[in-house]
């Protein structure tokens, strides 16, 4: 594939970990390919490459091979690292890719370190995607449908004899040409037989059931695949029931669903997109706060600037901005920005905001001009170095209604300042441009 992303490396101790970064979505997503993986050869399958490209349209994807697999450092059969080391590897890869927080995507056996990561590092986990999850490899009282140890030994013997050869899972593949030209070489390139046997023996007693109740991030579980011995849907239901607030989807596609990048790709991508949208909405809500917004502007500023000339007007604005900064600081507000002929500031107490406005419109007279001010208390959104939200628009419109040296407020501000000593005069109901409904406004007359 010509457009394959660059393969990069980072280190966790003496182990080199391979990863790629692609896509430009609004969140980071760490993709851990389960069953087998090779970050270069993953792109040689038109199905898997299409799935990865789809993820890149939803997120900035950090695509990695876990240690022992693919392009990452291999291990000898006697050198298999525990799950917690795989979690540390994910931290190393995220750090190298400049990702503070990401959705962690795991499938099959990579769901175990993914779940352990989410439980251990919630501050770095924006969300969790678990496709055909394993919570334990062997049968237990809670998971009687899982493999027995005898079954695992039969699988190990099959690996020993057929891994990467035409005898390996031929009946489960549904594209004969891709099976021969890509799937089998992909298996061989991803991991050697001896290493796969060693890892299988190391992990078939792994069990993360105890951490499921400690996962408190938005979680998507994808099931819907069944083989003769382990129904993926049973594992998916078990996992969903034990991760609070998780969502289960079970796409089926006429018997060709077993690789998630194959028959289930469209439904899986759609569900991942919905998860990411939900995360974005939730994160945006965290940036919304209740605050009192103060807008001021110089009355007749255009005419005044024309009369004064550029040099005198520039000096006036410099003095104005200095006065604004000092006055807002005096009343413990936050000066968000200057507006050219005014200012935008916020306060966590509406009474202090009103008193700041009155002090400012009085002080600015010393510069030979008059200002007006408007205040509203409502929900605002922080975005970079500026504010957004309906609360900001209302504050600006209220300010535009005030006369020279006047301070006007919305009814919300008046109601919240009861007992503050401020005195208001009813200014009637008004339509505010671009804001629904009619608003009762008040003029500050004392206090």
C-alpha cells in the first residue's frame, strides 16, 4: 500500500515498540490489533486497511504492535512479559506519540491489557473499545463457556503443526485469495510458532474479571461472533454487564463476521464513531461553566476615533485597556480579552461583576470618553483563549442596550444579587438580536 503510514519506534526499557500515527479526528485512539498484528502488513489486506482508514476518519490513530509481535521487538519462548508490562508499553507509545489521553481499542487477547489500562490509568483513558473481549482464558464458575485447559492444549498443538500454513483455520476464512496471499504470510510475519505457544501457555490462566468494576470510562463492547467452542456474544454480554454504563453492539453479517475488520467493519466503525461523538459532547460539557459575563464598550467609539486621529485614539485605547485590567483584577474577575473599544470579562460572583462594571464606567470618564456595560449570568464555554455559548451572546446584547455611563443587567443577575445592596431600576422587556424570546432588563442605579 503506497500510503502506508511511517513506522516509528519508541522504547520501554530495552524493548523497542513499533507504532504508526495517522488520521486527524478530534480525539486520539490507540489501536491494538488482536488475534495477530504487524503494523506494516496490516495494510496489505484491503479489508483491514479499509477498517484502519475508517478509524483514521474518526480519530487520530496510534497503531501499535505489542511487544513480541509484528514490528516490535520479539521474545524468545522463555521470555514472555506479564500483562502489566503490556500496559506500561501502551504508556510508552502514547508518550512517544504525544498523546495525553486516548480511546483504547483492543480486540481478542489485547482486550485484557486494554481493560487493565483503563482501570489503572483512568486519567489517560478517554474511552474503551473492546471487540470480542476475553476477561479470562479458561472456564470458571462465572464463565463456563470458555475454553478448558485441554482445549487450550489442543489449540497449542494445532499452532505447533499448522500456524501460518494452509492448514491453519482455512474453513473460517471467506476470501480464498486473501487467505493465501495475505492472511497466512501475515500470521507468519506477526509471530513465530514457538513464541505464540509460549505466550498462549503464559496467558491462558490470565483473568481480569476483578478489574471490570473499576472501569469508569465510556466503553463500547462489540460481540456477535461465535465459534464452535467460545461464543463471543457470551463474553461480550458478560463484559458489558460488569462495566458500568458500557454499551453493547452485536453486528452479524451472514457468517463472515469473525474478523471485526471484515464482515462487521461498517457496524463497528459506526459504533466507534458514536462513542467518540459522545466523548466529545461530554468533554465539551466539562468546559461549560456558570459565570457572570461583563461586556463594555466606548460610546460612539467610531466618531470619537475619527475626531481624535489615529495617534491619540491608540493612546486612549492603551489607557483604556490598562484601566480595564486593573479594575477587573480589583474585583477578582478574569479579563478574557479586549474588544478594540471595550472588554470582555468574567466573574464567579455576579455582585462583584456589577460593582466592577460601575467602577469601570465611572473611571473611564477620566479619559474623556464614556462607556456602557452589560452583564448576564449563564452557562458559557471556554474555547482556547475565548468564550462561547448563549450566555456570552446575551451579555453582549444587554450591554448594547445600555446608555452612556450606564450598567444594564439581565433579570438573572438581578435575582442572584439579592441582599448585595445593589439597587436596580426596571428597564422593561426587550428583544435581544439573535437571542430567542423577550428579556426583562434592569438598570443599575446604586449600590
